[in-house]
C-alpha cells in the first residue's frame, strides 16, 4: 500500500439541485485530499446535470458521467466500472460528511489491517430535528471478522450502509448493486462479506444523513407501500441461504431475521392491500403460519417477536386494524 492511496468517492445524482453543492463541497473539503470524486447524473431533469459539470470545473478531482435514468444502483455500478481508487466510498447526494471522515476511515484500515472500515452516522429530518440512531457506533474502535459482523447485521445492530464505509475496490463484484431493488446495500454487503475478512467499526457520528421526504423509501403517502419491504424479505431469504452454506452457527439468527423482516412487511403494508389476490402478501402470511412452531422454539426471537408472529399468523388484517385504531386513540 502506498503512503497515500487513491480513494474514489461515488455520488449518484438525480434531481437534487438544492442539496448537491453541500454534499460535494463536504467531499472536496476532506482533510485526506488524494481523492477521485465521481458524480453520476442519473438522467436528471431539473438542471442537476449541468450543476455537476459546473462543480467539476471548480475541482479537478471531480469526474462527471451522464446517463439515462436507471436508479441509484445502476449509477453506482457505472461509477465502479470507471473507478481508479484503491479504496471506494459512497455518499448519497442529499447527505454530507465531516471533514475528516476519509482520513479516519483509512487510518482505521491501516491500524487494524482490515479490508474495510466504517464510521457512525446521524440522521436529521426535514425540520432539522435529530432522529434516534439507527445503529449506535462503538465508544472505541472494534475490529470484527465477517461472521461476527454478519451476526450484528442479522440482529439489526450492524450498519449495512455503504455510505458509512471505505472498502477495497477489488472486493466489489461485477454489476455489484442489484438494479431496480431497494435495500441494495444489504444485498451487496452480505454477498461481499465472505471475501472481506476483517472490518473495523470506528466511534463517532461522521456521516450525516438528511431525511428528505420523497427520496427512495421515504414516502409521505400512507397508501404508498414501498417495495423496500418486499426487497428486505427477499434479502432475508438470500442471506439464509448464505448462512446455511457458510455460517451454519448463525442459522437460528438468520431465521429470526427472516421472521422479523416479514413482520415488518405486515406492519407497514396498507390494509387496503392485504387482499387474497395479493400473492406476495399471501406468501408472507403462509410462511408465518408454516413456521410458527419453529419460531416459538427459536432462542433468538424475543417474546414480543413471538407474540406478533402468533397474532399475524392468526388474523393479520384484524391485527392491523386493531393496531391502527390503537394508534389513533394514542
């Protein structure tokens, strides 16, 4: 490894005119300056593409690619094809990062001889209010092997976001991110983990998420059911297969993860879509009924998880109606 390896920072961009300058300037202002910054304009229609070109004129480290709209995954994959860095990081275009983020990540990789490092993230909503941590960063650096890190992910304690990470570029497979899917970071990360080896988790909130209503799964309309919930169930089945083949000691944890993702699906699907002609919905309920006994004997599922499993297996629509009524009364 050279003293100053090149880091490629990838930013997918789509109709984000108001927030892109803050995002890009937080990257160009990094204390670690040996960066290649790739902006991928994913078919923007509001002038964001032209803004990308102007930002590239301000800093020679910025490269811009313009493409037809295909989603964040296709934009990230295009950037990976053109990336030159020894390490790769990602920043979403409505977010921003602290000035020392990539310096800290690279130091962590070197100190622990790891293939990847991650930092903590905070999240702010559209009103400027700080939201509870999705994942709590450690107080001190923690190095984990791939199996230990996967267990943290399956227990919803680990962070699957690629935006908080710096990873060796040679670990990424071809067509890395699944196009047309949400929860794509989890999908790719669990596929990469067996070859990743050691990952180090660093303290501090260094990546800053802006919770913008209308972006990806962040929808304001309660009748809109984001495909992220179905994709999460699909990913749970994928990781169960990986665990069975490579990490058999995590099978009970992976089963718990699959139940949890299905309960999340049923807690979020609009009641109007809980119909007999909804094949995906019927499949979720059938799975819960088929695996009820196995769930009751699972030591990783909590008592609350098992109660929800039982109720949704018995009367999913009735439980949702009761749940909605209690929320209104509260």
